[in-house]
């Protein structure tokens, strides 16, 4: 699921978005981390920076990269010593938002069949 504002940026500023996405790709390719590892790191960064939309996005990307719900929850828990318990709980709620949406989508698909 690509958020509307992100799609709108593509429409309004295509060259900027191409450059932005190329920078992200170059950063991923600059080192030895797997797509799965990159997804977990980016989730941790989003959680510690307090970026709800980024955390949601990187949760979805981590799931697509093969990470388990337990791994995503673990990433949120690992932030506690750095950002504090209340802030970790906020970040964990963002992980749970995505996992709940995924569970609902799975249930809806099962009902359709």
C-alpha cells in the first residue's frame, strides 16, 4: 500500500522522486546487508526517530522481505533502552497497527474464498 501523499509527490515532482529513490537504492547497495536486514534497520530508525508513517511503511516492507511479526515486535522492544519505555510503547503500537491490518486483510481474503 503506497500512501496517497507519496503518490502525489511522484505526480508533482517526478524528477525529485526519481533522485530520492535512486539515493535509497544506492544506500542499500553500498553495503553487505540483505534486504531483510535493511528492512529491520529501517524499521528501527523510524521507531527511534518517532516517524509513525515511516514505521508503518518499513513494517510492511519488512514483512514483504520475509520478516516475521515476532521479529518486528522485537525491533520495537530493542528501542526501549535508547528511547525510553513510553516512546518504545508508542513505536510498538505502530508495529501492531500494521500487523493488525495484515491480519484483517488475511481474514478478508479467507472469507472471500
